[in-house]
């Protein structure tokens, strides 16, 4: 199997900006078409040398990466060591695809673990592992997950407490790359690519309320998120 570094060196030599592409197995996902400079001509040259590879130009994936980059540009530092769960489900797979270019962009190291004990409505726990020696953990919280948490808090009559505002745990940064990404975008990308993964969704009243509100309020997720952030800063 071709080594990733061999692919990276070839692309860089031929003018492709590898900080704006994700290299996963034998697929290359373009994060930003303009900044990657991955033209059709360069793609043709690349595939002549690496015929087993596929180059993916999904506009949906580029939208996901654009929103994620707004979080990651401030959340990560060069050479951070970041925990990320194995991409066994669709959200984790998307999270890994979004983070992979940062191994070149910031020189971060992704530490893969079998599973993160993280649920969007439950207290987060770091994996029980001696000497983690990491700087951050990337969590699979989507925009829908946070908004459903907000609705659930309101229905329970509890004080507003956004999951994504918890940015540190035992000295480790908690990063939410997908916090501005709707779940529907991930579903769309997964379906377009035909990825073999599953969504671990928890159907319930908050999800039903969000689906109801969506029929009356355009961009209801983004609006609820902005309102919740404003109220949280005002407390």
C-alpha cells in the first residue's frame, strides 16, 4: 500500500497545497478547491502515478470544512497532540476527515482511540488511560446536538449550560470542530460518498421539537445557537 508521505511529497512537488485536502486510505477529499490548487490537470497527473486513488470534489464536504476551520483556527495550536475516536460512525468519520489536514497545516498529531465516552447530554469523561500526555480532545458534537441539548434544558426547566462552552477538562482542551455543522450536511456527504457508517442518534422530545420548529423558522439551529451564546455571555 502506498505510504501517505509519498503521496504528500508528490502532490507538493506538483503544486498542490496539501494543507487543504484530506488524505484517507486511497481517497483524497478536497477541503477548499481554490486554496488547495488541485486543478483537473494536477489531478490527471496525480492519478497517472497513483491509479488506485480517487479525488473527491464534494461541495458539501467543502462547506463542512469551511465551518469547522472557523473553530479550529483558534482551538488548536501548532504540534498539539489531539485525541480523536476511531471513525466507526458517520460523525466520527467526518470529524477525522476534517482534522486530517491539520497534521500538515499545524503539525498536530492525531491520537486514535477505540471510543470516546462522550454523549451530547451526558458528562464527558476522558478515557481511562495512563499518561495520556495529550493537549486536546476533539469531540463529535454537531450543531444539532448542541441545539437539542438547549431544547432539552429548556424543557427540563434547568439553567442554560452549553456543552460547547466547556473547553477544558483536567487540563486538556476540549475542541468541537463540528459545532457549527448541521447533522443534515454530514448525512448528505455520507450519502453522496456512499460511506459505510452509521448514525448513532437518540430520538426524543428535543429532536421532535427541533424538527417542528424547523418547519416555521428558517435557519432555526443557527438562530437558537446565537441566542444561547448571547444569553450565556450575559450571565
